[in-house]
C-alpha cells in the first residue's frame, strides 16, 4: 500500500513488499572499460513504475476512482565495489548461545 501526500506524491507504507536490488558491482558494460570514466564508475538503469491507485473516497458522496499512475526512475549502481577492511561491529557471544 501507499499513502497519498497530495500534489501527486505517494509514499510506500509497506516497505516489506517493495525493494530494488542489484548484484554487487553491477557493470552493464563489463567488457568495455572505456566508459568507466564517463559515467563516474556508475551503471544506470532507467525504469518506469506503474501503479493502480484506488481512492475509496471519504464518504458516500465521493465516488470510487481507480487510476493508473506512473513515474520514471533512474537507478545508479557502482560498477566497482571497494572491500572494507574495517569491522562494523564486534559481538561477544557466550558459550550457551545458539546461533
């Protein structure tokens, strides 16, 4: 589901059912290093998201309205990932904890 913020903006309220993932180091042109400098080391993917919006109305006077809305999004992913050598967190676990 989503929440209408007005002025055509919607916020996804069920984030568990929405995600965008890319493989680590996504490079759309892996055999062409000449474009790495041109795009700042980023791969871009353009997509259009379509959603069916159903406004049930607030009372019996307003009629139900279902419309198709769309928006264009450009996703950017780094083509090269630099491994981190630092530790994000240390966890001490006692011997009786089952993992």
